[in-house]
C-alpha cells in the first residue's frame, strides 16, 4: 500500500470524524521462542502503541 501511495495510485484522505480502533493480541507459548516475524510484529506494535499514546497527549 505504501508503494501505491507513493506512486499516486492511492490517495490518503484524512477524516477527522472517523476514529478507527482495533484490538490486537499476541499470544505465544511461553516455552517456545517467537519466530523472527512474530518478534518484528511485536516490536512494531510496541512502537505504534507508544506513538499513539504520545499523540493522544
């Protein structure tokens, strides 16, 4: 999607009145290590959560 935005195929249109939220859970087995993809996803979610909390004030 980022590439489509850069190429102008898609256009981002902010809507002030629209607030989208979604709950995401990461469940794992304690004795099994997370895969590389799961660790990367977890770190991405942590960064997004931190950024959204800072933006909310």
